[in-house]
C-alpha cells in the first residue's frame, strides 16, 4: 500500500527537519541559521508572497518557538513554527479563493 499524499507530506516535513538540523551543532535541533536556510530553501514563494522573507520575521519566529530559550529549535518547537506557517498558508488560500470568486462574479 502506498502512502497517501498527506502521509508523504508529513514524512517529507520530518525528513526536511532532520536534514537541516544535521548541518551544524546538535543533529536533533535547528539553530537560527539552519531554520533560515530551511525556510528560504523550502518555502521561498510563500516567504516572499507574504513578506516573510525579511530576516527579522524568521528571527521573531525562532524566538517565539524557542520555548526553553536554549537558542535551538527542537522538533516539538518546530511544530509551533509549522503551525504558524500552515495558518498563514490557510489565510493565503482564502485570499486567493476570495479573489478568484470576486473576479468570477465581477464583485470588484
């Protein structure tokens, strides 16, 4: 039996996290530089579309996720970051859906 698209996506997220965490220092956590690389390499259009490419956004996201303030993002803290990204993606989805609907019905 093959994985569903969602199962494959979950595996890819976990794999991506570990791939970037292993780049320097502790192989089980992300440094700020590793997180910046992960986001800019893997979600560049999203980061740019929402104006999230600014270094201060990633730094703020890192600080908010680093609950134990050890300057590292463990996988559990990374889930907080994923939640923020998915929330923003969801917001962007609705904006695009609304824009499409409005253009189809000449609402703007």
